[in-house]
């Protein structure tokens, strides 16, 4: 049975706290902006929505 190491095989002996991680990539996503449960389909509603109508009918004091 092979031994399992917790060290990064690319840098032997370097703990995780000392590894450099590049977070400047614009495509790096930790969590999505919206989950699939929080969509019209996730709520069991037909797609399309009425956002345009809601914006057009907003009260004047919402400016």
C-alpha cells in the first residue's frame, strides 16, 4: 500500500500556509453569483420574468 503525504508534491516540505496562490485571474470563481435554486426554474416558475415591467412601474420616489 502506498504512503499518503500531506505535502504538496511539487514543493516538498512546504506547508500549505506558505504556498503562493495567484488570485488575480478574472476567471477565478469561489462561489457563483446565483445558485440554481434561486432561479425561476429552481422555484418552479416559467422563465422570462417581468423585470422590465417592474422597473418601468417603480414608484417615483425610488428615483
